[in-house]
């Protein structure tokens, strides 16, 4: 839809719609890790938000991610939406 309207996709969460959940989660995780590496020393709030998002997803990625249990899949989906604009 954004291509039709000429809008630029701003994050991997929107850019990966239609792909498997785990591919979307990994893309967003990598994007956040890159954003954390690029944070300057004075961007304390941004760094804390990114670190919080990453620690949450790391704790959710402890099972078979090819076939996550329904409650993990739901939590990962919620994580994607909740952290769409972080970083």
C-alpha cells in the first residue's frame, strides 16, 4: 500500500509484512542491534529503549523458533508491534 501512495517504509516491521513471523522478528532484531551500535554517548533514552526491546526479544527467542508455541508466537507478534518505532 505504501508503494501505491508513494510513502517510504520506515522500519523493517512494515517492510516485512507478509513474511513469516520469525523472519520479521529477526529483521527487526538486527535493525535494533544496528541502531544500538550507532547510538551516541548522549542518547541515553534511545539507548535504554533499544536495550529494553532487545532484552525482551532475547528472552522470547529461547524455544524452537521454526515452530514456536502459540503463546510465544503471540508474544513475538506483540513485541513487533510494540517496538515498531523504537530506534
